[in-house]
C-alpha cells in the first residue's frame, strides 16, 4: 500500500491510497521507475477517518447488437518522477480504515511536505544574494 499526495481531488483530500500491484524497474533491474497500482477511494469528506474500498469502473463492449458490461479494477501506472509517495508499506484495518499509527505518519509527512512547498514558494535564493549554478 502507498499514500500519494493528492492533486485536484474533488473532496479536497490531501492524499490518495493505492495498492501496489507491480514494480517496474529499468533494464538493469537496479532502479525503480514506476509503480502499477489499484486505487482505493473513500466518499467521506475526511480522508483520515473514511472507509476505503477498491475503486472499480464499468466498461462496456459491443459485439454486434449486444452490449456487454464488465466491472474492472481502476489501475494506473505511476511514474515516480511525477508522483510524490509520502508513505508506503502499511495496511488498512479489516473494516477498510486507516490505522492510528498510519494516520499519525501521514499527518507528519504532510506537515513536512507543506512546509517544504511553502518555503520553496516564498523563499527566493536571489533575494539573499545567493547565486546557484
């Protein structure tokens, strides 16, 4: 399981949860390039206390006059250069909720991430006469 920073979440959740299905490495098998994941979602406004379930989607195929509907997993491949994984290697409870220890770790990582983003947006090295090559 991984938690990633949310980008444009309709419920304003600060993070998303996914189950890692496959690790994709480079040709030499030494560097992790991307992750294939199956997303989880919650309809609760508070992402920390909501019940998480696997996200599924319906697809339909047409063969002649018949239309066949299938329910499939919502799977994505995440390029690690484009995604911020804030926490990994955790589990949900049997009822599908985040554990207290997981919530505490996610909250801590979010604080650090928000401080880093705020600082980088407000701090310009040129203002302090620092010239970086």
